[in-house]
């Protein structure tokens, strides 16, 4: 719209001016103005459409009992993932788990992670992992402790995004340790989280299409919406 108005003014100006020198000066000015406007329009549109959030339904016995929402955003050399999750079900007693997580990768290295979870409104997990000057530390409201890891390139959350081809282990933020990733073939991978607790990730064309989460108490299936 703006370039069209400028062209209209250009025509009016050329019709009213008797000297071609003034017209040429104005014409150069208009060309530069249009170029600047085009660059501004490009800059405003670039990055204005962030990726759509990835949402997994949590299914147990063919019923949806919760969801996980993963949002990705980019800032210069960093990638930021935020996760909002909620599960409400009954196993002997009724329970509701609400979680908020955040992960920041810079130049392919995990530099920050935070986990906060409540069970029936009581805080069960509240810690963050910070990478500073080549060292990781875990921080809770009460203390700061070192983590003996070098650069963490992938954590468990990344398995929700893309297939871990060639990846043998990832960092489990909840367990605060590396866990093995075992290929089962046909785009399936098993991740042992702890004794009797594991996840099996299924992929198609590099994207996660199903996660089977097994624990001693119950099993659930995560399916992308």
C-alpha cells in the first residue's frame, strides 16, 4: 500500500515540475525510500511465524488423562523450549500432576534447564540446571551443587522432537543423570529411566508419532495431536 502511494506522489510531482533536475532528485529519493520500506517489511515478517506447539495427549485405557505442550522459540544463537504438562487420573487415590519446564540450548549445548512439578498442589520437583564457564550446577531453593558433566548436547525432551539417530545417551533432567538410548529397529528406541521405568519412542519420517511410558504403577501412551 505504501509503495503505491509513493508512486502516485511521483506522478503528481513529475506533472507539476518544470525542471527535470528536481524530478530526478526526487525520483532517486523515492527509490531509496521504497528500498528501505521493503527491507523493513521483510524484517518485520522474518521470524514472525514461530513453529506451532507440539501437543501430546496422555492416554490410559483409551481415555485422555492429560496433555503435554512443547513450545519452541529461537533467539539469535539460542533455542528455547518450554513444556507445560498436566495429568489428572485415579490410581487408588485421585491425583493431579502439573509441570512446567524450560530448556535453553546455545550453539547446540544445553545451558539452562528448569523443572517444576506439583502433585495435588504440593511441590514435588523444583530445581534448575545451569551451565556457566564450562561447568554445570544444579540449583534448588536451598543449595547449589556441582554436576559432573561436560557439554550436554541432548536431553530427554529432544526425543519428543526428532528421532535420535546415532544417539546413544541423553541427559534426564529429572534423574539428573545420563540415560541410555537403545535402538529397537524400525524407528523405535527404548530409554531406561530407572528400575522398572522406561519409555519407548516411535518415529516416522524422523518425527515422534507415539511414546509408550511404562512404570511399576501404570502404563500410559503419548500420542501427538
